[in-house]
C-alpha cells in the first residue's frame, strides 16, 4: 500500500518538531500539522516567555543590591508595554526559527488542525485527507480551570503574557510549578501577589525541606501564600474580581490566575474511535517506545502525560525516530531527570526526595542551609539550601536538592554525577570551587540525619 507520507506529525511543539526534523534528515517523507503557533507550549506560552519574565522581575532586587555594593543608582518604574513588545518580538523570532527548521529539513507543514480518521489517515480542517505509514501524536496539553462559579473571570498562564496592563493585585490559584513561578514573577514586578494552595505546602512532591524553604523565602519577599485555602466562588465587582475563599475570607483582586494543572489535548481527535487507548485525564497510553495500541500510531510529549518537560518530549521524539526509522528500538529513560523550578529563589532537583528515599531504604541526609555571600553582603536575610540524600547500603547519592540563585544551572551539572551513580565519597573526592555556594555539595562531612 502506498501512502502520501512515511510520517505525519500532529503538533508543532518541541517533541513533534524534533521528531519531524530528525526523521526528515534520514530521508523520510514527513508532513506536520499545527493549528496554532509553531514552537508549542514551551516556546510560545511556557518556558521561554516565563523565563524572560523571571529575568525581568529580578531587576528590582538587583538595583537594591547594587546600592548596597556602593552603586549610586535608583530603581525606576517597570514599563510593561516596553517589555511585552520585546517579549513578543522575541517569540515571533523563535517561531520563525521553528518554521524554517521544518522547511529547511524538507518537512511539509500544514497550518491546520488535524484529526485521526483511521490508523493511517488524518483529516485536516479544510477537509482534505492525508495518509501516512506512521502517525505521531504530539499535540501537547492545555491549562484546566477548576469548576466553580465565576471561574471564567480568571485567566491561565496562556493569557498572562498578553495582559493589557499589569494588575495592581493578583490572586494565583494552585501550588505547582506554574503557580509558584508566576507568584514570584508577579511579586517581583511589583504586583501585590496572593497565592492560594489547597494543600498543606506548595510544590507537593518535591523534597519537604527544599519546598519549605522556597515557600518561606517567597513569603519573605512579599508573596502572601495561603495554604489549605481554595477559591469557592468569584464574581465581577466593578473592575475588580470578588473572591470568596474556603477560609471564609472575601477579597477583591484585579486579576485571578488559575494554575490548577494541565490536560492532554486529545479531545475530538478521533483517537478512541480508531482504538487508541486514553487514560483517566485523556492522556494517550503508550508503551516504553511511545507506541499506542494501534501499531502505526505513536505519541510523545505532554499528550502522554508522563514527565511533562520539554527536554523529555525532545528525547521521546528522537527515540521514536531511532525506533521506527533507524531500526534501533530505543525506550526513553525517565529515571533521574534533573529539573528546575524557576521560583524566587530557584529550586533545582534530581532524584529522590528525603521522604521518597526513606520509604525505599535506609538513608543518610547531608544538608546545609546558609546565607550566601553575595546576598548577605547586600544585607539580605535570604538563605540557600544544599542537600544530598545518600543510600546507606550503596553510598550512592539518591537525590540532590538545591534552593539558591542559579540552582537550575547547578542541578544540570550535579545531575550528571547523580545519573552516573556517583557515591557520597565521589562527591567528597572532588575539590571544592571556592568561594561558591555549590562547594558545600562536596564539603558536607557529617549527616544531619540518619533514617
Ligand atoms: P501541577 O500539576 O504541577 O500543579 C497543579 C496545581 O494545581 C497543584 O498544586 C494542584 O493541587 C492544584 N490544583 C489542581 N486542581 C485544583 C483545583 N480544582 N482547585 C485548586 N487547586 C487545584 O501543574 P502546573 O499547571 O503547575 O504545571 C504543569 C506541568 O508543567 C508541571 O507538572 C511540569 O511538568 C510542567 N512545568 C515545568 C516547568 C519547569 O520545568 N520549570 C515550569 C512550568 C510547568 P494538588 O497539589 O493538591 O494536586
């Protein structure tokens, strides 16, 4: 049977674009459909604009620190319009790069929605049908709103990059990556920021001591965090949003942002109809090779709701090409993935939290918390944390947790050692780089706890 293409990719985000490009480089005939902007969540409405906003929000504090270091400079006002203009010009530039990468690698792109018709056929929104030997689902995910009266008055992280003007006050609902990162961003930009989280402590799932320090430092910097609190009801009151909380409080905010989780983009895609199995959240169920129960259909990235991170989607896309087009079946290794949460302060983490490791085996905990030199000199009270979780039996470092400025950069490097199976003694054999914060990772002599 002959097909229009060897591969049809649905979704032009990190995973889909990488798979399409790498496959095309192997001489495979590839097409890709994207209904929105190329680059996907990470480039257009996630990691990239978020990180640029983190940078923007950190400058007020830097000016104060510079004064403490003897500079005669005064903080000015933040110009949201000027920043927003530059931000969107940068996103346009990046989207152009993504489009060109596809074009230059010979991938045929359709700026349309595509849905499945059968195991080898997709239908585009203009009604044309295309056939392919293999189909890769890479549609990503989208924010979900809680079901409560007035929720439609709130925005999600998709809209925050397009605000007409910065609000004077904002309520951020949720305690995950997105909520906690935007709480820091808004606070840094001078917006009076409140965060409601329904659980006992934000950043559930991360090391308790590390997330406790992040929460404490965020509060020190001015984020008004209310744990054990959720929104009951919202309504418009003049140009503000009235919010009734589960703790009985009623307050007015200029803006409410929900960061209450994300759902895979699998609605109305014809997937269940052709026999592709979907999970409870609508995620595409795949095996270790990204293959669905329909042999010609594979999936990568957030649409599979495994580890929802861009570098993981990219790995999955490349493993798919190895498996299907290079005759080299390659499962994706989801173990020991380093990650950073761009809260203020930043948190970098790889491996098991103290709580997870202690459930699994006897461990030693090495940790130190201190005032870093640069900030202490500037008169800031902020503290950082360096923490290693060590197996008593094998001496391997099972987890590394860093809360500090630049923790994302640090954990990338510590992640190599942990991934290689380094022991505590390997860390100890490494000479410290002085004076740095991360030198503490190789100089902690005695465990603070043995569990
Ligand atoms: P998360 O799933 O991490 O967090 C969702 C938060 O919303 C949780 O605190 C959850 O509470 C809360 N929540 C869920 N439903 C409700 C509800 N009905 N009412 C109130 N609160 C609710 O999702 P995010 O949207 O923050 O992030 C999605 C994913 O994107 C992350 O898991 C991560 O993989 C990725 N990401 C990565 C980043 C990075 O690498 N720096 C940055 C941003 C996102 P509870 O804990 O009780 O369930």
